[in-house]
DNA sequence: CATCCGGGTTAATGGGCGTTAACCACATCC
DNA sequence: GGATGTGGTTAACGCCCATTAACCCGGATG
C-alpha cells in the first residue's frame, strides 16, 4: 500500500464512470442496464456493486461532479479576473465550450437526466447549477449594463442551450472540426449577448437591428 | 356516424397524445408507465390499446408529428417569401419560437427521445429534421453569404439549441413572460447569426468582433 | 328486438432488470 | 503459511411493466 498506490492509470472506478456516462447519454438512464455498463468495462453485472452503491449512485456522482467542475472553473476564471469584464466573459465562454466539446456525454446528462436523482442529490445539483448561472449573469450584466436581471438570466440560459448544442449534432463530418467549432461557438455566444444589449439600447425599432448589421450586402 | 362525427372538441386520441407528451418530457420515455398515461386521461392502463398499437406508437406519432409541422411551417414561411431574405429569416425564427414556447414538451422530446423509436420511424424523423435544417441553412447563407456551408449548418444547429432552451428553465417567475421572452429569443438568434457573418468578414481580429457589431459590416 | 362495435374494465402472462446472496481467487500482511 | 480483504463470479429473488385475454356495457343500426 506504500508505493504502488497510484497505479499508473485511471482507477476502475473512473473507468466505470466514463462508460456509464457514455451509455446514459446515448440511451437514457432507464434505457441502459447495469449489465451493459459492466460489459463496457470488462466485468459483468453485479460486479459494479463493489464500486458503487447502485445505479443511481453512478448518475449522482456524474451529475454532481460535472456541476462542481463547471462552477469551480467559472469561479477560477472570474477570480483570475481578466483585463476587462469583456475578457472575463470571453474566458467563461471558452471554458464552457471546452466542457461542451470534451465532455459531451456529461453535458448531455446534465440537463437530461437530472430528475432521475434522489431528492437530496437533485437539490445539490440544482444549487450548483444556479450558482453557475448567477456567475454568468453577473459578468454579463457588467459587460452589458442595459437589460434587466431577468432578461440577462434568460439570455444566459439561452446561450447555454447554444453552447450545449454540440452533442446533438449529426455524426458525419458535415461539421467543422473541434478548433473551428470552438471558435464559431465563441462568436455565436458573443453575438447573442451583444444582441441583448443592442436591443435594450435601441428604443423600439426591433426590426432594424437585424438588417442593420449585414443588410447592405444583399442590396 | 353521419352528423355527430366532429364531436365538438379534441378526440380522446389527441388528449392521450398531449398527456403522453407532457409525461414523456417530464420523466423520460422509459420513466413513465402506460398506467400513468391512462390515469392522466381518466382511463386506466390497457385501455390505451384501443387507440394506439403500443407505447412506442405514441412516441412515434408525437415525434413524426412535430417534425412534420416544423418543416411544413418553415416551408410555408419561405414560400410566402418576405420582402427580403432577412424578413424570411425573421419569420423562420418567429415560427420556431412559437413552437418552442407553445409546445415545450414536444420540443423537449424532439431531441431527447429520438433513439427510442423503431428504425423506420427514426429514419423518417431524422429525414424531416434534416430537411428543416437545410431550409434554415439556405436562408442563413442568403442573408450572410460569407461563411462556409458547414459553418452555417453548425450555426443553425447552435441557434436551435438556443431557441429550444426555454423548456429547461427554472419554474418560478424569475424569467420574463411569454411575449418578452419571444422578443428576447428573437434578438439573441439574430445576434448569433450576425456574429457568424461578422466573424467571417473580419480577417482575424476575433476579439473585436463582439463590440464592433454593426459598424464593420458596411466596410 | 337482435346485433354490432367502439371503448372500457380487470386479471393474467411474461420478460427485463436492479439488487442481494453465496461463493471464489488472488495478493498482501504478519 | 494461514488470515484477510479486494474485486470478481453466477444464481436467485422480486418487482415493475408492456402487452394480451376475457369479459362487459351502451348506443346506433337494420
């Protein structure tokens, strides 16, 4: 127990978590059996119970885990405090994009299977999510002081939907690669946030805000 | 059977579909039992089999239905052809927002439970979805000729994620009401699409693209 | 009046699945 | 070199649940 404790690679436990995440994301929590999860890591069926109290416990650990990591990442980037509020917002966006692109299954689970948790775990996850959202809301309102808080919060939720959309994409290579995708999403998110500010700035001419940007090109 | 055929309101069948949609969206396809669906419409358990071949058939009808209505709506708005490509894009966005806000459960199901369908139905739904996406891609590229097709397609997917984010929102009234929400989402979507164009227009200075907004486009 | 038949009912069937029980092998420690 | 504990195994239990069977009732049909 003294030296060989850090056994080279990831523990069996984490291996199970990764496969479970993939399967849950693919077929839903209820859609995948405990035997399949076992098979995915080379052991079969009830062997999983040597590592987890039950199927629910796996999902709980996955969801709490990603919620905590998202929040921690967000707090870190805010604490680092870029040169400007805009820089902080860009850092938040990039951080979230990294999560969305690298941990697709978890991002999917994160808003799909939350209700399958036991009350206590669900409350914890929701609380973490709420804190994460508020982090963003504060930064967004700092960058774009116009809109009301509820408007800003709704915008943040919507942009999360935008950033988290990557997992749902068609399999074939009809889409950009990872780095181009990250850059594109970054731009889309900034554009969306910018719009909420522009909209608030202009009194009422909502229609004009659309064409104002690129309209001249067609004409 | 001659006169009283259109019996005032919605048929039992449609009643079942609506409740099933709500329950599936809330707890997942596998998470809701056939007895619960029956209970939700006042009959119990296997009585549903007088109206549907099985649980799968309900889901299939729901998903094919919404996919068809989305596509039909999109085609209609394009056929009507607004005064400009921009107007058509705005119409598409508004139409989609109406769906997202009025048929939340269906929008949720639409990208959550697709894999629970039998092969044939799944193929059909995917085909309808693909056609709908291509509709948008064409219009977006007309409005913003800069970006590559794959870039435009990814942007459309992302904006769908944005527009479809409404169902996942916190219950309490911490968010804007329906009309304000629609307006906000409209602005966010336009802002996102605008960004993909701006980004492509400017060579590399990505950071500036946020604040530059409308100014740079003419030049 | 007898007959259908649409739309229900409850009971039975059968399979899938999460979990537990009982048992086992190997490495490590003393 | 026997005790111990960790990480497996397979078999069994029990529940849940979709589907089917068998039966029923009320109204339109003729």
